[in-house]
C-alpha cells in the first residue's frame, strides 16, 4: 500500500485537493481496482464505506488501510450482489440509518463463472454484473434522490461492451456459453441501463456516470487473460494499466463538471491504458434501453422479486 509519486502528481493537477466531508461507498473494495479506489479516497480524506460480500476479507483490508492512513474513516457493510435478499437488507440498512452518501461506486464484478448461478438462479456473471446492479440501483436511487446534496452514482463498465450483442432469445447464453461473450453482454447491458438512468435522473441531484478501468491485472483480469498473461504482466507491467491508474477515474469524475451519462476511463490503446479521460459513448449504449429494461424487469419479476 502507499500511492505512487506519479499518482499524487496527477491528483494534484486533475482532482480536488481534498474530499474531506464526503462519503464514498464502494462495492467490491476488497481487491483490485475497488481497493485502490478506496485507498485514493482515504488519501484524499473522504470517509469510505466498503460494501463487500466477505466481511473477514474486508476487515483485513481495512486494517491494512488504517496501517498506512491511521486517521482514515472506514466502515464496512455487507453486500452480496449475487443475492437479491442481501441487496434488500443492504438498502434497508442505508435507508434506516439515513446514511449520508456523496458517491456510490458500483465497482464489484466477476468474470468467468460458467455453470455458477446466483442465489436467485441467474447465470453468475450476468446475474452479478448486470442484474445485481440493476436491482440495487432500482432500490437505492430513490433514497439517494432524497439527499440534500449532489450524489455521483457511478457504474463500472468495461471497454469490452463495444463488441457485445444482446439476444433476448438466449439472454444468459444457455445455448453457447463463452466467457468473454457473457461478460461483454453483462457490461453492455449495464452501460445501456446506466445511460438510460442518466436521462431519467437528469433533473435530480443524482448524476449517473460510468467508468471503466481499461485493462489491468487483478484477480478478475488474470481470470480473463489467464495465469500466463498475469505472470507476464508482472514483468512487463507497463503494458497494462496499474490498478492505481485505473482507479483514478473516480476522483476525476468527482472533480470535474462532466455531463451525466458519460463514460470515463483510459483512452489510449483502444481504451485499455492510460490516465482517465471522457470516452465516446457509442450508439449501442445509447439505444435499445426500453426493450432491455422491460426484459430485465420481467426476468426479475418472474423470480418473484419486485423492482
Ligand atoms: N481488471 C480489468 O482489466 C477490468 C477491465 C474492465 C472492467 N473491469 C471491471 O472493474 C471492476 C473491478 O474489477 P477488478 O479487476 O478490480 O476485479 P477483482 O480484483 O476481481 O475485484 C472484484 C471485486 O468485486 C467483488 N465481488 C465479486 N462478486 C461480488 C458479489 N457478488 N457481491 C459483492 N462483491 C462482489 C470481489 O469481492 P471478493 O473479494 O469477495 O471476491 C472484489 O472485491 C469490475 O466491475 C470489472 O468488471 C475490470
């Protein structure tokens, strides 16, 4: 732990000097980009809420952060995006405690889980990365709308959404499962939904945004590209974005007057690498939301959950 000099230099030029007084909630803050985002936020004096499915792991991460930043304000909440009951409890607690939140980052995600299903029986990748975030968003946004200040609601997508397709006749790829295809679809669905949300919340205090980390070596990244690439990446680390650089999209969004519905992330090497910038939002993200949302609501309703 400890941020690199280059990161601090970049922050001094591109981010507000402090986020003191702000609360940033990060899902999946136990590792990879989520953990680095938590560190950046703590460094910039924000209070951090780590929303995680593994409380023991989260406690370990909190200890490490406190070792480096003894004054850090860090809380942990239980959230399993692969379980709608867990999402209900999580949202209920926030609502009950009237938790103040300035930034809500839906960072948690999974790749490569063939055959695994969520507690509600959905394919694990689409179920977590899209349906879980969809269900959570529908439940938490009405609460965030009541807060007396601006809120940034950021959904983490991936550049791979640019090559994804949606087929409602085989939404979960039951016929021909492919790791990249399923993951790409989950992220396209999330991007399309997020873009539509940004329009629906245009005249409210909630700014809906998207970010992406480029290509960075994390457990998820290694899962996607294989152990060989993971090991090679340690040798030629400059070829991949560091977790730290990938996490900079969040302070960037928090500090800039960027239009709702934008995607912020690296833009060099086809979006895989570099410091964050505003990316172009493609037609496949901007169209088709009505059909997607109707399909999603029906899919969730058919499992006896209401959105
Ligand atoms: N790495 C890349 O190159 C890349 C590229 C494009 C997009 N992304 C996206 O960036 C985000 C972060 O990825 P990463 O690479 O940092 O992955 P990572 O290191 O594998 O971390 C993923 C995080 O999500 C959490 N998580 C997984 N399933 C969850 C669930 N059901 N409920 C709650 N939390 C859950 C994990 O918790 P545990 O610690 O309990 O496992 C972990 O904290 C993801 O949305 C990913 O799709 C990554």
